[in-house]
C-alpha cells in the first residue's frame, strides 16, 4: 500500500514531536507504548516500539524499516523514536520518490537532543541526512525541498538560552546535503528576517558607543555580536563579520572573554569550513574596524563590495525583471560591455520603506582607481525603478545614511582620486530619483581625515 501525504511546508518542529506512531522510554522501566507497524510503499513496512532488550539508558525504543520478506534495511534506537508522518512521503532529493523520516531522542527527553533522520528507499534504502530538532523543511518556488538549519555559535559567552547562532540553507543534490546559503543571504540579511532584524535592533548606536568605551556586553548584546559575525561568515561577507567581532571590548574582567580570546575561539569554530577567513583571524591585528568614512554620525555603515557570486539568479530575480533592470542600466551607463549579465553584480537591500537593489559594474564599467559605476533601484508598484536619471555614479565605496526622504534612505558614495584623497556625495530622494544633496572632499592622513564640504556640481 502506498502512503500518499500532502506536502506541508515549514511545519513547526513541535508538531513533529506529537507523532502518534511513537515510543518514549526516557527513565521508564516498563513503558506503556505499544508496538506499531505501518505499511509504506514498494513493499516496505516499519516497525516501531519498545526495544526487546532495551532499558532506560538510551536503547529503550527502536524503529526499523524492513522488506516484505522481513529483512531490516534501516534501524534507529534511542530514548524515544517518532515516525514523522508530517514529512514522510515528501521528496527531499528531487528524484520524484518519497522519503521516510524518523525523529530519535538521544538525550533523555530534552528538546536539544532529538534529531531527524531522512531515509530514501530508492534505488535502494540509504540514509540521506540527519538534521537537529528545530530544522525547518520547506519548498522553494520550484517545489524543491529546502533544509533550513540554525547552526549554534560559540558557547560559554552567553547564557544557554541566548546562545548565538546563524542560519544555513541546504538542498540535497546527488544524494548529499549541499550548502546553498549564499543563494538566500539577501533574504537572511534583511529586515524582513525577524531574527536578523532583532539582532540589529540590539546593537543601537548608543550600545556600540558603550562597547567602544570598554563596557562589557550584556547577554543580548554578546549574542547579537556573535550571531551577526557568524551569519556574515556563512554569507561570505568576511569584512562585515570582522566588524562585529571587533566591536567586542578589548579588555574584560573575565580573561576568556577579551576580544583577543573571543576572536581566537571564533576562528577555531569556523576554520574547517572557512580556512582562508580563519587565517585572517589568526592575528588580532587582522581584525579590522568598520570603515570610518562617514559624514558625521549619520551613516549606518558602508556596505561590502559585491562579489562574483552576487548575480541576477542569486538575487532571485526573474528573466523579466532582469530584462527590465538591464534596460534601465543601459540608458544610464557610460559604456556598454559585451555581456551585461557577466558585467553586473546584484544585491538585494532595504532602502527603508522599500525593497531595493544595488547594481554594480565589475570590469568594463570600472576605472583604474577601483571606482565602478553603481546603481540603486527601488521596487514600486511591482516594478524595479532606477533611482538615477542621468549616468549612475562611478564610485569605490557606498552605503546608506540613517536619514531618509520619502521613506528612501540617503545614499552616500565615495570615489578614489588618489591613495590619500577621495570625494564623497550624499544623494537624497526627491520623490522620483536621487539628487546630489551634499558633497565633500576628503584627505586621509594616517588614521585622520580632513573633510571639506564643497558645493555640489
């Protein structure tokens, strides 16, 4: 008999723990659980219940998948085992065949220690992957399964209830979990993401000033700093991760919580997956402060430059949207590359009260001093609109001020003139497009900046 279950994306994990076909034997010598059997498909069945010779030490419950001839092809054992009927029957690996999902408790009832096990029965039974309790399973726009997992960060620097963490997104490809987090970073690092927005709200300008003055971070602040550093690491934005690490005070009454030791612990936690970044962290001197180029205290931060992975498809833009955007870029560009798709980099951003895009040239649309033509688009009435009516600015640095006009944040850019000199322009939204609002000339002498306000041309 084939079990056909309707797909239920992004179910709450708590619902999975309420499985009817289950066995719970944490600290129970004589469980009341009755054995269960259930037919699956293609001749397979499951058997789940108290283990015949099990006790209370982690081997009290067991579940097995077996063939019609009684041959066991998979088994899991723990304090408790649940047949996850919410997700069993869904296709995790994209082969058009349903999978089987169990939850197994290896910690004696604590939510920390339940884990999902996803098993494929095609072309022969094999485990696809394990995932911790709390992992979210949902479908993308094409109906492909996403595995969204919160990865715990450093322990010991916050309370256990406020332990830092960051999200990774996986797909199953060729029978293995593949990290596809970069594809989803524009949405993860967005005010529309509740977790990211909450962490950003914790780090108020006043809180950052207190950290700079040496005040020890409280539990919420410590968790936000480490979570944001980890999330930006997962998203390949290493300069931004360094910025959050560097906000940690240099000194602390607890020797293990000085900035040097926190950075060292963070480096150890990421060195296997991100060896190049770990190498940068190997010296405390490598931890850079956030760029200080700003007009007073108005700017939130300068954004990291766009990288080769930030493409139209990675930003989740359709072919029609891509055509719409490139058409407007062509009209305001100083040159024409052989391929607009290869030339341009794209990043989703928030403009305040509207979603936005940063579009940036990389080769043909760049000069010899590191300045590249850069556009800002806003989303309005279902369309992407270029905020520059004339040629877009050719700049090296870019970011958004806290000040906004018409719900759109001011756009601040810098352009290198030489190694010690640059110009800066603040653009203000006038209801239709960005207009030059304030202009500056900046000379850099070591760590000091000499800023002169000039009339805008």
